[in-house]
C-alpha cells in the first residue's frame, strides 16, 4: 500500500458515514426546499414540482412563522442568560472555599441533565398543574393566586423557560467549574494583598480568566436553545394559542404532521441561516471584546 | 423443530411483504379466484395477521379478536396499539417504509388522505358478496365518509358525533321542560338560563380551542363548506356566514365564556358545578359524567340532539373505520383481513364493543336491543346520527379544520358585548374571506392534481 493512500483509507470509513448520514441528507433537504414535496409526493414522485423560491417567500408571509420566531427569540434571549447566570452562580458556590459536600452538590445539580426530557417533562407537568401542582401550592402559601402555567398563553413560555433552565444549567455549571478550578490561586492571593474585595476579585480576575470558557458556553447554549422542541412537544404541543410554538416545532408540524416536506425543509434552512448569522455575530463581538 | 417452522413462517411473511407494485394492486376482486386456486392445502397453514388500533380501542379489541382466532384455527392476530397522538405520523411513516399492517383502525377523516396515497384496498367487491356487512343498515352520513372517489375504502367501526349535554334542572328552573329545537328558540332558552346564573356561570361552554362546536353549527346549514369538488373554500357562503354569526353572537351576549378547554380542570365536573348549563360534546362524556358526578346529581343531566336553523340540526359524521391495506400479502391474507373486519362488524360484536369502550356502533341493527336500546342518554345520539352529515372528503381537511379553529378563535377575541350588529357582520365577513384565502392556498396542490388527472 502506498504511503499517500494510507490516510485516505484511515479516514475513509468516517468520511463515508459522514457523507451518507449527514452530507447527502442535507443536500437532499436543500433540493427539497425548492419543491412542493407533500403528501401527494409521498404517493408518487411524479406529483412533485420545482417551485423555485416560493417556499421561502411563503414562509416569510406566514404569520405563524413570525410567531414561532418571536417565541423562539423570547426563549433564547430570556432563557439562555438565565441559564448561564444559574450555571455561573452554582459553579461559584461550588467553587467557594467554604463549600462542603462539594461532590454531593455537584452530582445533585448535575442530575437533571442526565435525565430524559420526556420523563422529567411529565413530572414537571404535575408540578405546574394549575390546581394540584406543587408550584401553585408554594405560591399559595405566599398568598399568590394560582397561575394556569401551561394553559394561559402568557405563562406557558415562562413555564417552559423555567423548566429548560432547571434541566440544562448543570452542563454549563460543570464546564464553568472546571474553568474556575484552572485559575491559579496565587492571582487571588496577590489581589487580596492589594486589597481587592470579593467583587473586585470576581470582576478583574475570575471574569477575564473565564472569558474564553464563557464565550464557548454562551455560544453552545444559544445554539442549543434555538433548537427548542422537546419541551413544548411534551408539555404543551405548541399551545395554548401557539404561544410555545418554536421554529423547530413549526417545522416538525409542517413536515411530519402535515407532510409538507418541501416547505419544512425551507424552514430548516432559514433556521440554519439564523443560527449561522447569530454565531458569526457573537464571534465578531467576542473578538472585539478580547482586543482592547 | 418448532423454531425452524417459526423461522420459516417469518421468512415467508417477509418475502410476501416485499411484493411488487403490480402484485400489490391486485384488488379484492381477485380474492375469490385466489381462494379457489390455492385450494385447501394452504388453508390451514398458520398465519399471523397484523392489526393496528388506536388508544383505548387497541386494548379492548383483544376480546373480540380472540373470538375471531377461535373461529379460525391457525390464524393469529397480532394487535398493535398506537397512541392517537402519534398514529397519523406512524401510518404515513409505515406507508413509506412498506410496513403497514393488514388491517387497521383509521379515523374517518384520514381515509381520503390514505386513499390519495393508494394505500387502501377498495372493498366494494367484497362488500357485494358479504353476508354480514350491509351498507343500508349503516347511518347514511357515516357511511358516506367511507366512500372516496366512488370507491368504498373503509367500513365504519364506531361513530362519533357531537350533541348537547345539559343540566336538565337548570333548564327547568329557567322555564323550559325540553331543549328547544331551533337556533332561535335555543338562544332564548340560553338567555333565560343566563339570567338565573350566578357570577362566573354561563349558559353554554364553547371552548375556543376546538372547532367541533362551530363545525356542528355549520353543517346544519345547507351549502357545502368546500365548492367545486373540494377545489376551493366556500366559507364566504351565506350558510357559513349565518353559522359563524350565530356562534359569535353567543359570545357577544356573554352566554358563552371566552375560554379554552385547557383552562378547566375538566368539563364534566364543571357541568356538575353549574359553571355552564350546556356543552356540545361527544359520546365518551356519558361515561365520564356517570363516573364523576355524585349519585344525587345523576338525574340532573341529560343529552339532546343539536338544534338547527329550522328544526333539529345536523351533526358531525365522525368516528373510526376499519380498513384493509394494500400490503401485497397475497389473497389469503386479504381474505382473512376482510373476515376480521366482518367479524368486528356484526351487531353482536358492536354491542360488546360498546360495553367495553362506550363507543357507539354505526349500524342501526346494533342499536335495536341490549344496553343501547335501553339507555336514555344515548337515545339522543341515535336521532342525531340519522342526521349526521359528512364533511368534505379531501386529504387537507384536518388542516382546514385547524385553520377554522384559529380563525374563529381570533374572531371570538374581537367580539365585545358592545359590538353592534354591523360590526359583527364586518368581523364575520373578514373572518370568512381570510379563511377562504388560506383554504384556497391549502387546496392549491389538489387543484393541480385534479386538473392533471382530468387532462389524462
């Protein structure tokens, strides 16, 4: 075997798998997004027509898509910062020198991440139940009127955000904790000698040292949160009044409930474009921030 | 030995399923021939039929299927239960993956869609010879939902329609011994009930997240909901306009609360509590009300047929059908599948099924004795079912109903107690025009398909 062929042979299996299971479907979906592939197309490919950009133009006029976009944006821009704040807070608490039973707390806080969304969502539906739920019971003790968490269009998304934050903050917490542990202790010591308080230490040592980790975590969280699907699928089915219909849920309904696969593919590529633009913007901002 | 036989059987089953499209399209007409040709040697070979049924029916059908197995030695029926929420996706995925079962339960609004896919076996030939299934014995509106493009593709299994569940005591206190039969007089009775109602109590509950109530009203009007053979929406018709106006007016007069079903713990307890005196609900509510309301209140509720614009109104022709899929499994498989459908369609089996599930039978013969004939709560359903009217059979119907629900919900939110008649008429006109526009868009592909078929 020649030396120059060896690397291709070695990466061959991985590349083949990637092509068959990733590249080809993506290309097929891209082609599909310019057709009107639907239930009739499932019956016979002869019923499929190329429609150019009309899926995309229809998508921009579709009020539900706008609504799904707004719902997703609400989830991302409220949920992701909340989730990050929770992760950072928990990581700082765990990292504090006074903290005891660190391993126990770390495991407990990380536990929601390894549970399945569906099983936990079912339990959360009980927690959020208007009449018999624990949350409303707790609010009742504080003298707050019961909230129809999953039935009221104004509260359904906040409830989903609450659930998602609880479910996901553990991952970031562990990553941030690792980042915190990598900061050399002598920097804090020097800062303390210079008379820096806890807040000043956090601002001038912890945050800058953690910045690369934070950036990566923020990016991953935002991208992940844009793909909101399982939570509304299990808890609200996109309702009430479509207040928890996310872009992905909208795509799922179009594709697998109504079988407008051409139209659904167009949704997928619009979502992809949004994510790519978001990531690029975030990276550009980060670059500016890190270069004084 | 047994293992080898088992494997062999399985392999044959798999090979049979991999049949060519030409073989697949063999109609039931070939069945009789096939039976003759294959003769007795194949007849007692063991065979497993696959059947899919949804939700509760999938559990309860086991007893009836066991009877069938006893009557057909060597034939086993494997029933797979699908949850309703995932059934539609699973059916279409199975169609694409060529793993559809032999027999299945299908919601009758799905028939035209699966027919468009060419997945359903036409049953007319088998029907003609059948000693068991007699089309004339079925409620006509229900039977009509099973005929798509001139071919019978399903046999109704149970029926589902919506009618009035009401508090007899509250209506009597308002001065009415019975539910009036016209829209006008029914509304008067609602006004009378509302006058005596306490705070946060209403005359009728029309959940804004459901389309069935409005559809029930709309079906009582003469003009069809789609026109030109299901090519265009017909929601701007005077008929639908009258139904929508009547519906919205009930909200304007605050006879109905602007609320969705999810905002209540459950409708049955709320009916018992008097939160509303009327609701438009389906047959399963009979069992729920009997189970949930205290004994002292059992005499206080009753059912009544829907009122209509001029006398008793029409109803939705809903329910499930039994179908035979074109699986290419061969003549014997299809014949046994049809026999299973026949077995489930006998009046005796339907009555038993009613006892097991509370699902109402589609055949009049099944209603003539037993628990059904004696039950006053289901009597109203029988008369309503005689007037059940089929909705247009187009594959896009479910989607159209979702649009109807969204449009009417928006309209309900626009109506205020202070809305004048002229403003209401404007809301109705705008809603109907917008609905037609969206429905026409949904039917665009269908129009193209039909035009192409005609051109051929």
